[in-house]
């Protein structure tokens, strides 16, 4: 998927990416409010890759100076902050 996509496609791609980084996680256990870092589904080492994925999905860069700690809390927050 290249360029900007719709929010549902972006959410699905983000879910797939998280599930691929946390292979022991059952798909039905990953909701829009499941904490990604706090639950250790992704690590700080995954954050740059996640940011690049978000940028690709939204079709434009993220202003890193405007990024706050809670922006990557869960899928719902990521989608609301960056993709909708």
C-alpha cells in the first residue's frame, strides 16, 4: 500500500504490523485500546519503524517536534492523531 489510504485500511495495516511484532498475541486480544508499549507488544526499538509506517499510511511526514508521549499509546490513539 503506497501513499495515503483510508482510515479503515490504515487501521488494518497497523493491526497487522503490531501482530507481526508480537507473534504470541492472539488477534482477538488486540483492540483499539490495547496499550502497545505498556503491554510490551512493541518496544522502543519498534517506534522508528512504527513512525515510518504511519508516515507511509498518511502520505506525509510526522512533525516529530509535535510528537507527545501518548501519541503512540494504542491503535485508536494513533489513528485519531495521525490518520483521521
